[in-house]
């Protein structure tokens, strides 16, 4: 993923959000095969290091800080999606881009003004 391609970052965050539950389940299978009888443990011979790493990764992914940080980042970047796509084009209209920036700032300010209503 390119450092300055924000549209792709937004897409990656959206995809990860959609797959989050499945990723956690897959990681859980790695160290809890006895909970999933449909998984033939002999086919998936995970080493102890892999199981330890999987358990640590699962704990990290399920921590409140990671979940909140991910959600805030995904929702914040969603406001910039259209602007990012426009700014990545070869020929851009500076006035239009500036107008889009002003619109995004207004949307975020409205969200901040109505924070109590938004997060009930």
C-alpha cells in the first residue's frame, strides 16, 4: 500500500472491518482447534511459537484501544475519500478541491457540534 494513496488506505480499512470477525475466528482456530471439531487438527499442525503468536495477535486485535482506534480512523478517513480521489487525479481543479475541503470541514464541525446526538 502506497504511503500517499489515501483512497487505497480507505479501501483497506473498509475491507479489514468487513473481515475482522473472520480474521479473529481464524486466529482463534490456530490455538483452540478443540473448539472447532470441523477442523482436522492433523492437517493443521501449528507449532507452539505460531500458537503463541496467534494468541497474542488475537488479544491485541480484541483490545478496546485497537477497536476504538480502528473505528475512529476508518470513520475519519471516510470523510476524506472523495477529496483524496480528486487530489490523486492528474488534472485537478484547485477551486473545486478547496470547496471540497471547506465542505468536509463543515461536516466535521457539524458532527462535533452535535456529538451528543450522534453518539447516543
